[in-house]
């Protein structure tokens, strides 16, 4: 069975997807067979796999960075806003196949019924690779919800967690301290390290901030990751065109590969990879 590490966030858009993409590439570079996994994705953006199934775009990108074919098992539940009813109804997709149109209010009833299927898909995927990098959804501390997408899945698969905060938005100390301290002990214990993401400027200026975070949170800081402007999330070559680049299919593939490597190198340099591998190998 594969080793697992999970990236959760203090809120939406802290850069979880990009961190998972980078880790997938880093582990691939280091000789591991890697796959991404996300229990729940709420997004309109999707791609079609080679066997005609729908997968969240983020997991397709992560699979590409890992050097494997996108697989619907990587994107367990995908919820898409129904055209003309955004915020009211959602189209539920389970492992690439549309199963139901639901309201936001009854989603959690559906989720509870699907937990065994989601765990089965994870175990199937984990049986084929060396490492699974799991991505959380939204905030790790949704205390009013049975939040299966974050700590719920982490507890089920016994995944050690990297908790990422977004310093670009401000309030990084409150983000990370608040999330760590508000969680119940069994979930707090799963958080093995913190990541400060999207730092702009001279990272050495935050050396004091790292010490403060470690003191108040009681968790090591695995790294301060700079803000990256990498072009890897486009669905096709038209996105490269936004940067004035005209590429054929083969050249565009090479262009994306270079960007995955650049992202991986930047994140590798920013993180304490000895700590990351210790967490991956021991769960501690």
C-alpha cells in the first residue's frame, strides 16, 4: 500500500492544488510512482480522461505532473454548478460519471452514503503507486460540518497533514494558529507541519515569523514558499497564448513539462524536504 501525505488549507485558494502538483513532481523526480487524490472538488472546470470520464482539472494537472494518466479515481466526487442555477443546484459526478443533481442542502446526505465508495477508490489507487498526495478542500476547520473532504478523509486513511496558509492575504498567524487550535485533539495531532505559502519578497524577512508560528502552534514550519507565476493550469495551448507563446501540440507539452520542473524546483528549495520525507515515511 502506498505512503500518503495530505495538503490541507486554512481556507479556500491558499494554493493547495499548486503545492500538491509540486509534490507530485518532486516525488516523481525522486523515483517514486505517484498519484494525486481528492475526495471532493467543487468546480466547473473539468477534463475528459482517455476512457471518457470526467475529472477535476486540478487533479488532471497533478496527474500530468506525476507523469501518469489522469484517472477518475483521483477525483472522487466532483460537484459542478448546474447551468443557470449556480449556487442552488449541483451536478454530482462520482468517479467520472454523473449520478445526480442535488441541492447544496442535501449534499452531505449524499456524501455520507458515498464514503465507502470513496475509500474503496482511494485504496485501489494506493495499491498501484508508491505515494499518494491527497488534497483537501476549502478549510480544514469547518466545525459546523461533517467535513469528510479534509480531516474526515485524513482520519480514514491515516494521512499525515501539511497545513498551508496564504500569507499574501494577510493574517497568516491567525490563519494557522486559529486552525490548529480550534481542531479537536485527534485532528490536531494529524497536522505534522505548517507551510507558509505565496510569500512575496525576501523570505529571510520572515525568519522571525517562522519562530513565532512554531512557538504558538507547537508545529514545525516545513517552509515558506514564494509566490510562483507558473503557467501549468491551462486546458489547452490557448492558455500559453495568453503569454504571447505560439506552440504546436508537442512543443506545448514540452512547455508544460518545463513549468512543472520549475515549480517543483522552487517548492523543493523552499521546503525542508528531509522533514517532508520523514512525515511521509513515518507519519510523524
